[in-house]
C-alpha cells in the first residue's frame, strides 16, 4: 500500500452504518483498508425513569474509511449489492481535509466512540473537566442540560451541528 493514506466518506443507508462498515472491511480487506467505521458518541438517555448510557451514530448515513488506494476500494465496492456510495462528483472522489481527517480519527479514540464528557458552567463559561470535549470547549455551540448533550459545530458533511454527551454537574 502507498505510504500516503487518504480519508474518504462512504454514504450508506441510515441505520446500516455499522453493518456496512463491516461489509466494506471484508470486501476491501486489510490490504486496501486501514480503517472503516461510523463515528459514534455516547450519551445518557432516560429510559423508563432510569438514566442509561447509550451509543448513537454521530453522522447518520455515513461511514469513514482510510485507504491508500481509493480506486481499488471503489472497484471492490461494486461487488456489493448494498447501497454504498463514495462521496464525490463524477469520477472524482472527495477526500477529507487534514483537519477533518484529524477530527474523525482522533475525536472518537481507538474505538471510534466519543465518550461522555463532564463539566461545569462557571460564570457563564463552559469548563469541561473530563472526557473527549476537554480542551475542545470552543467547538460547543449549545448545551441542553436537561438532555445532557452538547451541540458542536464541526463543519463536516454539511452538518451544521452534531450532538455529543455532556453532563454539566454544576453551574455557578
């Protein structure tokens, strides 16, 4: 595989992100694909009166993949009968910018799941004490304390805002 690795986006049927990531990985194989995954996040949801930690897909209908040979991956994808389309225009396939690729590959960690963050609001300013949002408070645009989520502006896949779990334990 060539030394340079590009990050690309695969559009899939919403709700099929995990199964399609597995299918694409098996179709392309480790010789072509470095990684293939949907980016997910954890949040607390109230179910039957109890707060439970659940995992949801951050970008519904999209899977991220890292490869050094996107054309070979495209050929392998043609073997699948499932809906999966690489984002692009005409024959050109879009690559993520280095900043977008860094966000996708680093924010969710090794398991590609953005865990819950905990923080406080001090004098109207959000301070994240622990979790993946620590040091990334600048991304937070809105907090819903009741639902225990933060809305981030990441400017990725034309999605204005994405949700991640954030529990505010104190407000002063």
